[in-house]
C-alpha cells in the first residue's frame, strides 16, 4: 500500500484540519509564554537570574524550547499532508 493511500485511510481532511488547528494554537501559546518568560527574566536582578538559570526547571525549559524548534519541521510536514488531504473543490477555491 502506498503512503498516500495509507494517509487517506488513516486521517480525513476534517480530522487533519482540527489536529492542525490544535497544534497551531499550542505552538502559538508556547511562543507567547516563551516571550513572557524572556521578558520576566529581563527584570530580575543578576543574582536571581543566575540562581534561576541553574535550576532543573530552567534546564527543562531550555530542553523544551529546543524540542519545539525541531517540531517546527514536523508541523510543516503535517501541513503538507493536510494539503494533500484537502478535497479537490477546496483546492480550487484557494
């Protein structure tokens, strides 16, 4: 069975569109939270910032940010698959 046929069987366009919307909202929320953390870090004094950045929580935050950067490529691939699932009449309107 080809990859295209397996994709069509496993996921329809509406399901894929919903999943993409959820993912997109979560990524946007993560970006906003990341910006907020950066802003908050700017207002901390040097000693507090140093103490914060030496915690396991900060390390986990940085690991998570790196993971999200890698995820961007996966999201782009998912968007391509979503476009392949789009019904023909929807493609004509775009």
